[in-house]
C-alpha cells in the first residue's frame, strides 16, 4: 500500500513538472506589449510597493528564480531577467511577491523563515536515521522514530510553504492586473504559468506527507 502511494505521487510529480515546463515554453512565446524585461517588471513592482532596498539580480541556471531575505535580493534566472514575455513577467512578479511579504512581515513567511535553520539541521540526519532505523528495526526501533520526527519537521516546512507560494502568486497577479502591466492574453498566460508552478509545491507537500506515512507504517507494523 505504501509503495503504491509513493508510486502515484512520483507519477503526479512527473506529470506536473512536465506540464509546467510546457506551459513556460508556451508563454515564453507570448511577448509583452509593453516591452519590459523580467528585471524591469521586478524593479517596477518593488518601487510600486515602496520597496527600494531590494536589488534585482541575475542568477545562472534555469528555474533558479528566488527571493533571498538574508541579503534582500530578487534573484532571476538569466532567461527571466532578460526576456520580455508573459512567463518572465509572471516569475519576476512572483518573486517580488515574496519581497513584499518580507517587507510586510507576512505571518506564513515569518513562520517558514523560523523553520529554515531547524529543517537544515534535521535534513543532515534524516537519511542516516531512517536507513539505520529500518536496518535496526527489530533491535533499536527508537532510531527509526527519531528519523520519522526529523522527517516530520521537513513535512511541516513543505506544508507551510504552500500559503507562502500561493500568496506570492496572488500578489503578483493582482499587481500585474491593477497596474495594467499586461494585456488579457498576457495575464491569462501569466496566471496559468503560476498555477502550474504552485502545483509543484502541492505535489511536493503531498509527496512529503506520503513518505512520512510510509515510514510510520513501517514503524507501526514492526511487531506484525
């Protein structure tokens, strides 16, 4: 039962990732009428929210876009930073959405930030405790339980991430629409792109929950 659940989640993850890639390729061909690049979109959104202490920089790679609250930088992948299309506008505005969350002390982002150091520590010991716990299940089951607790912390983090990501997308789309930054067609593309991007976090959370249940089943069934 546990393996079947993991297989379903892995398939769902692959399908969502494949669809996300196709969506971004599709909307990368929808060029913005205003001619603005992702970097320009991000900068304008920051300034429209009264944020002037956050830098917009280019970062190597593909789908490496992120907001770093530590040094207050919106990091856009090279394609997003330079491109002038609906997909780039969506990603740039989404990452600025995180900067706006940071500036306004959005509660879910604050909670996630507090979990980061805990999750980083837990992640170092998860593999060894889970593997060791399964190998020593009949003699030292407490080790597996420790691994489960550590993994549960990462699961909580993945769940807390969901409202953070959805809120950032909502902020991005609202700004793109109210400031007339995009046409209807461009807005539809940006919205669809962000929907599929958000679904990757949903699948990640479900995968984490499913994996946690799998290890719990192993632990609970050790005496059967």
